[in-house]
């Protein structure tokens, strides 16, 4: 399944949606590591267990979460949108 594009040409993943699809056992197209992932932090409605366990997307989630913790990060906090 392709989840990383919309009819409005947005390129990225919503971590909650990706977790839901992976938990249902649906294979998701991997567009590569340059595709952004929106992580909702404490506002997330899911525990992201399926996403964290995925061999492809799990490491990307970890990198996204840790990117917000790095000093001098230009990205917003865990509850904010992912920007280029």
C-alpha cells in the first residue's frame, strides 16, 4: 500500500496511520529514508508498537524521535509538524 503521497502531492508519513496499517498486517511501500514522518509525541492516539517493530520504518521512527532531542535541532518538538 502506498501511504506516503496524497492527491495534494504531500510527501510524508503520519506515524499513527502507518502504525495502524502495519498492525493490520498490510505491506507498505518504502519510498526511501528521505520521506518525512510526522510524529505526534504525547498527542499520538497509538502506542506505535507495530511501527517500532517494523524492520524498515522502526529505525526511521527512532531517528525522528531522537532528532527532536538533539541540541540545535531545527525541527519542532514531538507534538509539532515535521517540516523540511
